[in-house]
C-alpha cells in the first residue's frame, strides 16, 4: 500500500512540474518513484522510506537537475520567453491606467498595468502598447 502512495505522489509531483517548469518538483517526483520501488521490493518501514526519499531526491537535485536544465536551455536557444516577447504587443485597457494602477487585457489574460509617466489616465477600451514588464505589472503607453 505504501508503495502505491509513493507512486501516486510521484505522478502528482510530475504533473505539478508542468506549472512550475524549474525541474525541482520533477526531481522530488523521481525521489518518490525511487522510494515507491524500494518500498515495493524491500517492504521498508516508514523511517527508511523517508530516508530513501530524502537521499534520492537530494541526489537527483544535485546530479540530474543541472545537466537537464543545461540541455533544455541549449535546445531553447535564443527564442524569447513569453515575458520577453510581450514588449511591443498591444493590449486593451479594462480599468483606467495611470502611473500607479490599472488593468489591461493581454492575449486573453488580465494583467495589472501602469504607465511610465504621471498624468492623464488612459481610458477604458483604449488600445495600448506594452513597453516593459515590471514584475507582474505591464508598463503601457497609449498607442
């Protein structure tokens, strides 16, 4: 039964990795998979399962994750990330945008927004151009 729970945990961690994309959850999922196999074969007690999980996860984080990240980065090449590709694209104002606050619609997603200057706010419905992404805020100017 314990091996099945570790296996389910491994699957859940691998699925969660699709949202994270940093290979940390995937390495923990690998540790859970190794623990599931060891528990199934050797019928390990709970404390030993914890040790196997901790050691195998740490080894995967240290030995497997760095080369995997380098491989993925080399295949990605010079293609910009999603956030790097946003400056220069158009957005629609959903809530009046000023130098401090506002909301825009970017490709079907609602984003916090602000202008790079203080002054007259940009009205709702106006099409704007993204000039920068500052954390989770789109910096926009009137097109």
